[in-house]
C-alpha cells in the first residue's frame, strides 16, 4: 500500500509542477473502485465503492473541471468519513457534507 501512496503522490506533484510551468496536467485521486483495484475489498466508513462505469463518468467530469487535482469518491456519509480523516473537511464545503453522491 505504501508503494501505491508514493506513486500517487508523485503523480500529484508532477501535475502541479506541469501546471506551474503553464502546461496541462490533471491528477485524479480515486476512491474505492468496487470491481478492481487494491482497495476493492477494504471497508472504509462513509465511503461506498463505485462501478467501473461510475469511475469513467467521474473521470470525464474531472477532466472537464480544468483543475490540477481532483478526487473522485462515492460518499455514503461524508461526516462519518471526515471523522476518520479530518483534513478532508478542507476540500468539501460544509453545505455539501450531506449531499450524498454529489459531494
């Protein structure tokens, strides 16, 4: 799991570096894919897994935002998730905490 985290951090840094140079680049921080991946069988309170189709839809949305770093997640309960990972509260506006899948 630490190799996975290090690789993702490198991708994040590369996208931010490219952006600082005026180049394009987007990094997507994925939540749990339900059908494939390292986290498919891990239960994280507040998160639901998503299908490959939902993930592709999330990717399409992420690429349209023109943001450097985007998280694609399917929250069951963001308040419950953010109790375990309090720093995530900085990234989701409080008025969207109970928005279900739209947060």
